[in-house]
C-alpha cells in the first residue's frame, strides 16, 4: 500500500490543544505510576526521540530492515508517522528534557484520519476493508509500533501503555481497536503451538471476522487440538498478544510473514464492548485510575 509523505508539521498544527484526560488533574497527562507518565507526543523533537527508541528496539534488537537514510540517522521512520498520534511513556526520574526520558511508545491512528489519507497501515497485510465495511457506523483506531526499552519491560510500563490507549479511545469515542501482534522470526511453524491455540480458540468470527490478505496468507492451524496444552501455548506467546487476549481480543484468520521486520504477524481485533469488565473496572470506566 502506497502512502504519500505528508508534512507532519502541518498536522501537528491541526492538533487540538492538550485536554484533560478523564479523571486527570494534569492537562494532557493520560496516566502516571510512580516516576512513569504517559501522554501524547507534543513536539517534533519528541516524535524524533520516539523514533530513536523504535530504532533501538526494532533495528538493533530485532534486526528489522530499514531505509539507508533511517539507518544513517538511527531512526525507525515511515510515512505513517505523519498521520499518527504518538503515545509516550516517560520516566521522569531520568535527568534531562522530555526527549531524554522516553522509554516506550505506541503509535495511534484514528479512523477519520486513516480514511482521509489512504487507509490503515495494517491493511497492507490484512483485509481490513471488509471489517470496516461491516461496521460503517463504528469508529476504529489502529495501534502499532508498540515498543519498550528492555530495562522497562515491566508490568507498570505495560499498564501505562494500556492506560494511555484506553484514555485515548474514550476521548475519541472509539468503538473498536485493531493492530498487528508479532511473533519473532519469519517461520510460522516455529510458533505452531501458540498459533494453533489462537486459531482454535480466538479467531474472530461473524461481524468481526478478518483474514490475512490472500496473497500473504499463512496457515495458523498447525497442530491438532488434542496436542495443544493451553498453559504452554499461552506461555509461548509474546506478552502483548497474551495481554490483548486477557482483555477480550480476537485474532485474524491467517498470519502474515513480515520479512522487513523479521516477524510473523496476526491481526488483533478488540471491540470496546468486548473488553472484560474486570479490566474496565481496573482502569476505570473514565480511564481515571492512573490519571491523577
């Protein structure tokens, strides 16, 4: 899927001034746990710093292939960055400016923005259009490029990332979220246990069904059900995918191999109405628990 580069500066100029998150005493702050805070990026410099964090995780750690210019600048960047809001987790105990404090990031793309600029990023791998056509009255948002620096891969950081996404979804009256969940490597058979469990227990059906694009489709049902141990399957999954399942998410029919990022992807689909009451109560129906 092609997408023309857009002047991000003009988009930032169009963003509304920071608003109070539901339950928040601090304008623009979406959540806080200890020294960690989550909010949207406010400046070009903060987006650049988030791209540097992505470079450290996706390129240096996961060996993703990026453009020569990105490699020269040590930034993981693409054209979609111009369209998205960039959710940040900052550690305020680190000395320096906000750009020096970014330890995690998530990229958020709202339905109306995607519709005006060529669609969603994950539409290059999955038949997103069929899902959207079944729900013309609903508002979606796409979550992507989730990454956290190794030393911050803790429950607190994950909670803040979800807190930020939840508050953002409420602010923009989102009905459903989706985005790619990735397994390391480009050989789906190496994840036969986890992929088979997902296929047999969590594939989205009916009005929420979505498949990998036919030309990219890779089989997920690689093991018979009697050979699958649910506990082992769950422990074999990346924490992000496992966390979404706990929230009530479903997955695509079919996986896609992303050679550039050295991953095997499934699409995560999470209708807001399907989110477990346990988690709504935990974060607050107004996303207020960590927003004081």
